[in-house]
C-alpha cells in the first residue's frame, strides 16, 4: 500500500489530463460549448471517488 503525505497533491489520472488538454484547446479555439462539456466530464469523473485531481 502506498501512502501519500497530507501535504502532497494527487496527480491527475490519464483521463483527467486528456480532458484538461481538450478543454484548454477548446477554450483557445473559442469553442465554449465543447469546453463546458469537458468541465462537466471532469467534475463527473472526479466525483467517482477515484482520488483524481485536475
């Protein structure tokens, strides 16, 4: 079992990383609907208790 100190922040999983990249690209291109969809997916993914941090 791996322990993480209280001050350490969890690194994002591959799904969170990909969604964040997609969100940022959509924002840069002015695709606000797509950026919003990515935000929603990030929130839902983090809500599964996987310990993900975006």
